[in-house]
């Protein structure tokens, strides 16, 4: 009976320790440049965080000064680019006046709260035209000055799909505008020609060709006023260079140069091999160690051709090997030399994306980052508000990280996984099984 109780206790032991929470080994203060107001704080991760975190970043936690967990969005750091976007400026209803026989004058006025304009577009469904515009401006509607004297709008669709309906204005603070088109009616030949022939028998005595001239006025549907708005938006994923350690060896049997690379678990998507040999072309591959049962084999990630050509005014070089993003401590780069001498390799660097955590920082509140828990699971946060603000162009505030501090657990508890993997536990289980088997055999022998 005692043996059964001990065995049952051993079977239930993992469940008892499974309730133990993950222990975060490191913590760092988040340095907010301005904690006097609410902000969308972005904290870039660095090499120390990469080195200690899990491959899926499941052990990242942001906590406030009271220890309360703060939801965050983990995102790749993107490059920024400046774009110019046209935004509508609202105006009053335009007024039209005729000028001379063929000219028109259009009076435009901005509404009181409308932004100053950088140009306007003439919207028309008409095709095949060319008109010259003069634009005058005035701040109060009395003293006028010329902004543009020969702006051209056109549609050459009879020749090619080419058109321009926009009039770009110089920088101005005007609120009133006069758009003058001196010749708003074009005269053109009709597409059909009247042909008259006088015949005597089969002989043509006279031929008269008559082409009708048509007057086509410019028909304007509306005029759209606009101003340029400059924005800095997220662009392509930004790549960073990561320093790594490596050793070089030569495999004479397989005629390859092997570079064994050790990293700090940075997010890598490739390597740059700096080669000082002048002219070369070699096949190369990147592999990672993978455990298969009791054995460890190398699994190929990517293959590439390393090339260099330096001759007179020709300087070409391709020394990068790219692959799907990885976070691993060990890689191997193999360069196949065939019967060529090994390349002179000066340095190897890794490149890949960078990551940052983005969260709402409340005024007067301090935050710190925790990481380094091997058994943590990926948190599921409500990040929709953060993503909404980012999609609308709201800028994040860049924050920093203080020195790394080791977190000492308040109470030393049992590590269930460590216990289950220990030789002591394995020996205990085997001993109990032998004891139970021996006792069972002894009872059977007694009955016989």
C-alpha cells in the first residue's frame, strides 16, 4: 500500500509544479523622454533583449510602477518616408463672366476656414483640347496680382492617352482668384468632309471638297481646389546590421570554406560576407543545426552565388546571402571552392529587421520591461486602439532602455521541468518501478 501511495505522488508531482508561474530573469527601466502627458511610446529592443528572450518573444512584459501588466503591440521597425498628399480646400460657388467674343473669367473664393490652396483641377469630360489659363490672386478681393500667366490644360487622347487638368500655383496667402481663359472656344475642322463631283459619262469634269469648321467651347463640370499636405509615414521594413562572431575552417575533402557563426539570437534575415579577393564567383549556402532524435544534422536555409568583379572601371560585388527570418544562436556558411583557392574573407555581419514594443504611456507613470522567462506563453492583448492610431498617422515617441538588472525571485520554488528532466527523478522512478515489479513477483510466487 505504501508503494502505491509513493507512486501516485510521483505521478501527481508534475501537476503540482505546473501551477508555478514563469520567472522573469531580467528587467530594465523604460526611459520616457516626456512623462508629463499621455503618449504612444515606442521602445526599440536591443541585443541584450534579443539574447535573453524566447524566439517568439513570448516572454516580453511591460509593467507599470505598481507591477500591473500593460498591453503592448510588438512590431517591426519600419523606415520613414515623406509623402505629399493632396487635400481638398473648400470654396464658395464659382462665378462665371464672359470676356470678349471667346473668353471667360471664373471667380473663385475660399471659405473662411479653408486652407490656402496650392493649385486647382479643371474637371471636364471633354476630350481633345488645349487651353491656356491666366490666374490672378488677391487676399481681400481688390488688389490683384498675377500668379500664373500661361498655365496649360490639355487632352491629347486622339494621339495618346495623355492629359493634364491641374494648375499648380506658387506659394501664396490669397483667398480670392480670377481664372481667365482668353480663348475658351476652339475652332476645328469637322471629321466629315462634303465631296461634290461633276461627271460626264465616266469622266469626272469637276470635284469640289467642302470642310465645315466647328466651334467647340470648353465645358467645365467643376473646379476642385486643393492644398498639399506633407506627411511622414512608415515605409519599407528597416534592416539593421548586427555584429556576430565567427570562425573559419577549410574542409579539404569537400573543397569548401566553412564559417561557423555564433550570434546573440538577433532577428536575422541574411549575412554579408566581406571578401577581399578581387575576382570570384562561388556558390554558398547557409545551414542551421537541427536535432533529429539523438543526432544533430545541418538543415539548409538558403543558397546564393557570391560574386565579385573588379577590373579597370568595372566594380561589381554581390556578397549577401538572404533567408527567411531566424532567431538562432548558431549558423554555418559553406562556400564551395571546387578547385579554386579559398577566398580571403575579412569579416561577416548579419542583417535583419529590428523590433519595438508600442504601448500607451500614462502621464506621471513609470514603466519597466521584463523578459527572460523560458516557460512564458505569448500574451494576447487588445492592440486594436494602438493599430488604429498608427494607421491614421499618429507618431510614436521614441523611448530608451536603462541598464539590464537581474531579477532575484522572492521565493525559491521548485522548477517542475527541471525536476522532470533531472537524473535524480529518473532514477527514483526507475527504482520505484523495479521495487513494484519485485513485490508483484514475490506475491505471485507466494500464491504458487
